[in-house]
C-alpha cells in the first residue's frame, strides 16, 4: 500500500461527493495518518457576523481525515463505517483562513479502528478542535474496487459533476 502514501493524493478524497464539493485536499498521507486541508470559502460560513466556518464542515474534514488514516493503517483497503466521532471545539476557527486536519489511527483490532486528531488554522500547536473517533471495519472490498473508484472521474462513477461554487445546487 505504500504507493498510496505521499503528498497531494487528492484522489483519496475526490471520489467522495461531499468532500469534492467542499474542496477538501490531501496534504499528506502516511502509514496510519492523514493530513487534509480545506480552503476558506464564503459558502462554508455558518456565522456570517464573525465569518466562522459552519461546524458541520469541520466535522466532515475531521471525519474524512480519520477514514483515510484508518484505510492507510490497514494491510488492504476495507469497507469502514464511522461508529463514533467526538469533536471538542477549543475555540472558533479563524475567519478567512485555510483549515487543516490531521488524524492518526493509533489502534486496530479485528473489528474496530481507533483514531485521534485535531484541526487548526494558523498553527498546528494551537488547534481549534480535537477529535476522537472509532470506525467499524465492515469487510473487504472487491479486489481493485477502491483503486478503480479513485481513478475515475465523478461522471464515470455515476455522480453529477460538481456544481459551480455559489450555485443553488
């Protein structure tokens, strides 16, 4: 699985419609660890007075990083499902700043993966959120299914093209 590791591996998120629409990008993937980023956009603001990103967007960013960390801790890709995702918001994210999340799969059992992580804006040493999660290891994928999904465009997967930013769809 080492060919999946490295920087800029956006195919690891591009096949997930919500992650693609939000603009989540892969910063780096390592064994059992994923760092993702999300550029600030007006459409993602949940508090228009302060310009703070909606909490659901932060949840998605951390959940996506966690799932990739789990996949990169496994000997081969598997179907997984989020069982529990706890996020403690330590402060508001800085408006108009890129958000970064890191997740580490620190323990695998036969059926469950355990993940911890954080999200920050200006500096990793000053996170605005910390996270703990557990994932159920559901079962094996059909051989080559994950790689095939990542190599195809959204339309090839039967998904609609990403709507233009700011559109109602």
